[in-house]
C-alpha cells in the first residue's frame, strides 16, 4: 500500500492502537438534572426524530470514518447494515480516494442498504487547487454523492490535520467561495474533524448556503495526535512535534454546539461515546449526536457487533430521556444542562451559557 491508501489504513490502525483522545472530555463537565417522577414509561419513550427531511429512529449519526482501501469496504458494509437495521444516519469517509484513483467499491457498499440518511464526504482543501493537485468541482461532488446514494454532502474542514500531516494540503485561501459554489448546486453541510466550529465561522459558512453543520469539536479523537504518530513512523520529527503541540487544540465540542447556533440544524460530535453524552448534546442544542471512533472497533469485527454497540447507545439515550422525564426528543431538547469545570469556564468566557 502507498499514498492515500496507506494513509487511510494508518488512520484506522493508529486510532485503534494509540491514545489519540483529547486529554479532557468536555461532555463529562455537563450534567442533566434528575427527575425522580418521570410520568412516562421507559418503553413508551419516543427517540425518533427528523433530520434533513429524513426520519431517524434516534438522533444519531455515525460520522465519516473511512473508504478507499480494501479493509474499508468491510468497515463501511458493517456500519451500513447496522445503521439500516437501527434506522440511524451514516456518513462515509473522505471520497477523495475514489475521485483521484477510481477506487469506488469500498464506498459503494453503503448504497441501497436502506440507511435512512446517507452523508457523502469531501474535504474543503480538495475544493481548491493544492500543490500539484487540481480542485474537485461540482461534477465530482455529484459523482461522489451518486456513488454512495448520498442525501447530503459533508464538506470537511480539517486544517488542523493538514497542518500536522507530513503530506498535508495547506492551501486554504478561496475555500469559502468554493464551498459557496458547491452549496449552490447540491445540499451540503460543513463538518469539522475534531477542532470545533466557532460562531464567526458558522456565520460565514451560513452565508455560503450550507444547510447544516457537524461541529466535531474537541473532546474525542484528536487528528493532531493521530498525525503525530504517523509522523513518528515516517521519521518526520518536525511534523511529529507540531502534532503533539497541537494535540489538545480546538473548541470544546459542547461549547461549539452553543457557538454554532445560527439557525441551521446541527450535529454534535467529538468525544461522544455513549447515549448519556448523546442526550447531553441534544439538551445543549444539537439536533443529532455524531460518533466515529466509539464504533470503529466493533465495525471492524462485524455488522452484528456494530449493531449491538449502537443499540446499547440508543438504550442509554432512552434511559437519559426517562430520567429527565422526556417523552420525546423535543422534550429532551428543552431540558436544562448544568455546565461545570472547564466547559463552564469556556462557556462563561465566550458568553454562550
Ligand atoms: C479513523 C478515522 C478516520 C476519519 N476520517 C474522516 C474523514 O475521512 N472525513 C471526515 O470528515 N472525518 C473523518 N474522521 C473524523 C470523524 O468523523 C469525527 O469528526 C471525529 O473523529 C470526532 O469524533 P469522535 O471523537 O467520535 O471520533 C475520521 C475519524 C476517525 C477516527
């Protein structure tokens, strides 16, 4: 394996084998208030919701992980089967590999499996010319959507990762216009990859015509740390140092959920690994909770293992709804959230809590 294929395989391997989590999970600073008299039966609780016009059985999405090399096909197939069985949303990893090298099969496996909401994925850096690389345009984005049967395209913002990556694409000038050109033609969301979206950036992005955000904030997978491990393997000491220095960089996920409230649907992700954290994200202001690394290990094993993991998360979400007296997602969204510790300090400083 070499090039982009090797990079994709490395991301999975490093994510599974090394400690690449943020040092602090800010969701743990948030608390829901217990209701000792819920006045609703646990089984009666309705976790269903509608996101981008699609009905989901729970406000959950497995966000972009992989694609573009042999093993990715298994991961995507397992995730697609699990998400279809459970009625939740699924995103694929960056489709750049398919666009550059025609390697489509690891993405196509998620088509026609019955996933209620499918999200394609292209990087914002690929929408503008990079050194020795041409930009992807509307036509390639349409092909990428068609490849996975996508309802919506996620344009990922990953400049922290690109800056820490030995082979990173670090040209950023012109991205906003490129996103605007794309969002005029196809429904797009802007998606971070672990460093969060600020209010100012959310407002600028709203101006491009994107229909929503996945804020992917700091709390979970740190791509700066992932790239530091890869740089070490590649004996690139300078990039390794940069990756480590910026390992905790970013806007805490729950704070970004509050900052990016600009009137568009919002997916909260970054460090969400159980149903209680998902419930907190809904009460904080998100319409859906997103997860990547929490399901990766099971997705490598089988569709059944992935389904079991996600089923547990849905049950935990239901219990959190029960214990806050929320009969449905709308009621959960109206519940009070207590911010403590570091999240509180961030929230007060930025005036978002
Ligand atoms: C192995 C791995 C590969 C990823 N690849 C992509 C990608 O290709 N495109 C993208 O937008 N996000 C990608 N992500 C980022 C996730 O979608 C998510 O935003 C981030 O990992 C934070 O969520 P988590 O803490 O639940 O992992 C990847 C994450 C992991 C763990």
